[in-house]
C-alpha cells in the first residue's frame, strides 16, 4: 500500500482529501521528528518505531572481494505489537 492509498482511505472517513493529506503527513512527520530526537514512538495495537545503533564492522565489496570498513550508524526499526502480529497470522 502506498502513501496515496492511505490518504484515499483516510479521505473516505474525513471531509476532504486535503484534510486527509494533512493528517497523514502530520502523523508521518511527527514519527520522523521523534525518531530524530532519539525517542521511541509507541502506537497501541500496532507497534513501536525506534532508533537502533549499529556498530562499526568490516565487510567485503562483493565486486572486488576487497575488505572495507563499514561505519557505525543509527537506523530506524519497527517492532510489531502482539495484536498486530496475531492479526497478520
């Protein structure tokens, strides 16, 4: 499902597509802002978005076989909630 399909689904419940677009964009923006601050985002019956730290490591360039250093970094992760996992089963 794409972002535009989510907006269309929300628009069926709200008054206009413009209102739905603003609502969906606001939700996504707030999730991004919280993650940027290092804060987890918990959505009941859905799951948790948080930032995980990956350690620096060595890897291999698959084309040349050369050993390379991969820098440490932060990545966003999502962990599905129990009821969401059960629903998907």
